[in-house]
C-alpha cells in the first residue's frame, strides 16, 4: 500500500519495482494531494487516506470524527 502526494514522481519507481517482483501494490493518489494533507486527520485527503488504509489493511473503513 502506498499513498502518493507531492513525491509521486520519486515513488513511482518503487511501485513499478514491487509490481515487477510480483508483489501486489495498492496505490492511492488523492486529487490535489500535498505532502502534509495526506497525513492530517480532518482534512478531506487525510480522512480519505485513513479510510482507504483501514478498508484495505483491516477490511472496513474507520469512522471519521465530525468537526465540532
């Protein structure tokens, strides 16, 4: 599993190498993702990443807390 943001061009060779070796690679590339929002809970991309990881690693999405 890999999440692509600002560093997508630098990470693409790792994805290709893993797939070339026969590994399954799940890729998430949120729209307009940057280096920070993909790891920041409460942002649209951060919540999407957390749900994607939970669904793919654990089998079900997590409940995202609503802002107060």
